[in-house]
C-alpha cells in the first residue's frame, strides 16, 4: 500500500495512464470548479472550460514539465485558460480583466461558517468587509483558507515570492480584524 | 519540539508544533507552547498574529458532489476516446447529419434518464448469503444483512452497505472502470477480486488479487496491492488499520458460507456472529471473552454454528429470543 505522491501521479499521466489521470481529475475537479466559478461567476462557462482544460492537459501531457506538486500548476494554468475563454466570449462583459494576473473574487455570506474560530470574525458584516479588501489580498485569502493551499503553492499561482504571500495574508487578516472592531462600534 | 529562535512571524508559521498548539492537537506541543508563551511575554504580539494567520477565515466545505464529478469524468473520457479514434471522419459525419444527430441525442438522453431512475437493490437478511451476477459479467457475493444497489444502465457502479466480495471482469477494450461506493470511501477497480465491508463507522477493504485505487472521504487517494487490508473511518477522518494479510481466506471465507477464526478472542469472534445472524451476545462470564478460538463455523445455520463454537471452546451458549447467552462450562 502506498500513498500516491503528486510526482508519481504526474509521471504516470505523462506516460498516458488514464487511471492516473482520473485520480487527478477527481482530486482537483471540485477545487478548480469552485475557483473557476469565483472568477467567472458563470456555472456553464466554468463547467465547459474545465472539460476543455482537462482535455488540453491530457492532449499535451507529453510536453508537460516534471512536477513535484501539482496544485500550483493546475490552478495557474486553469486560471489563464478560463480567462482566455472569458475574453473570447465577450470583449465588453469582462473588459475589466485586462490584467491576466489579477482577479476580483467576491465572497457571499452563505460560504462563511457563522461560528468563526477567531471570535472577532463572528460578525454579520464579515462578508462585506472581506469583499472590500484589495483584490490580491482576497485572492490569497481565497487560495489559503477556501482552497486549502500552502503559502508556497500560492506564491507560484500568484507569481510572487513566499514572503509576499505571508504579507498579503497578514495584512488581509489584520485589517479585517480592525474593520470588524470599527464596524462593531457603529452597530 | 524545537529550541530555535523565534524572531519573526515566519518562524512561527513554519513550525509544525506551533500549528499543533493553535489547533490544540498534541499534548506535548500544547504544554511546550503554553510554557514558552508565559516565558516570552515580549513575543505575545507575534504569537497572536501568527495564530490569527493560521486560523484565518473558516469557509464551508463546498464540494461538488461525487456523482457530478463522476459524470464529468465520463464526459471527458468519451471526448478523449473520440479524439484518439479517427478524429477527421467524425467531423464530416457531424456536419452531414447534424439534424439526424440532434434527434438521436434527444431520444437517447430521454432513455438515459428513464433508465437512470430504475435503481436495482439486492438485500439480504441475517443468516443469508446471496450471489449476484451483474450485467457486465462481474460476480458479487453479498453477506448477510447487507444491501447492494445500482442503476440498470450503469451496473459497473454500485453502492454498498454491509459486506460483499467482488470478482470484477476486466473490460480490456474500453478500460471501463468498476466503482464501489460506501459511506467512507469509493473504490476504483480495474478487474480484480476484493472484499468490502462497511460497519457503523468504518469501511474495511481487503484486496485478494488485481489492482484497486481508493478515494477516501477526506480527499486522499491510495493504491492497494494484493494482500493489503485497509480499514478507514470517515467519521474519525483516519485510517484505522493498514496491513498485509497472508491468509486471505480469513477475510473472504464467508462467501463460501463459513467464518474462519484463527486464534481470535471469543469476544471478537462473537461480534462477527452478531453481525451475521443479528443476535445480540451477552457474556455471563467475562473470563470467557478472552478465550482464543480457532476453527470454522457455518454462516447460514445458527444452531450448528452454536454447537461448533461450544465444541471448540469450553462454553455453553443458550439461544433466547434475540440473544445468545454465553457462560463457562
């Protein structure tokens, strides 16, 4: 019995092993779907783009470089793939995403657990305050706490260094805490 | 535990024992950090920031359903096959007969959904073993008090509660997988013989021959090799047992109607009897619990079963209503 490492799965995929590909698909479908839906806000587009994306990965498997961890590669390439599709679909609708690396993610109240571990965050306005954070802080927060990725993986996806990821998260959480306490004063 | 210096926030974030303290997970780590924090009051701001960063914001688990993922995989798989088999001809055909094709699709999807709804379930009572042959030629032996269901058009995907032994036919041409889904995990099979048993809070899988992959509820994937035995609980979110078993008949003899015990305590052995026959077992004498039993007992006749146990270990078993009362001779 062995636990499958990313490296092993990736190697098998490159050799054309459909079983390994199905393991990859099943482990990442949900996470990429949620990420794609956050970016595109469109269920059909997310579903279609994921089909095309995975097909693209499989068809180009022989040209893929060797990987130790798969998550950053999949998140980053899928983001690019999806944004290209969005641009093709409508030039006007998504005109605000001219910069490929920055996305504006929006959180909804029903995604948040009402009983937060950090007591200060048990606040009705949390979603609103969260959405008011700068885009890059929001993306780091999403990838860390929603997708459950490690800071090192996030740094590859956002194309910044490790320290910048920690700083983004730190600033985000800190200003959120301050915002919450200010919001409490006015309630 | 580390004795290094903690000067900036990264030193805390990169320390596993610190994270354990934040989640109150490991006694030694908790003690260490309580002590460390009390002795380093100047670092309390850093400690709090690092703690906040680890805890962060809690989001709900918003997973796409297993069925949906399986459906999307099937879609992708057929696309891959289409591309690999004569891609050019396909395009021409589609253009020529696009109207006919549209109609055909509507009709088949109609059938598809009709068929999907016809779910077939096989159930066994206590003391009953059932052999089922699925449409694709796979053999399933269902142990007592178990149930197996699948959709008529999709007999290579089955839901199991209880215990079953599978002998799955390999579909060489299509590489089509066989799926077994339980409350704790799903198993992907590529032609193989294995045993699955679900209990209240766990699922046990034993692989006799071939090759299977497990997808556990917690998202982990594991490949099993022949002789591997794994017990996993989704509720506890951990693998309870992971070992190799040389004598495979200990795990699979039930399918031929007998239970094999090899130096098993009478208490454990009687748990098996409880599960198979639905009686509840009462030990009048605690000492009898630890007596070791070796031998075979039948699974479909409780009276012979009782007699066999009485003969091999020194106990008297009285059957009364729904209980088996055990006392030392």
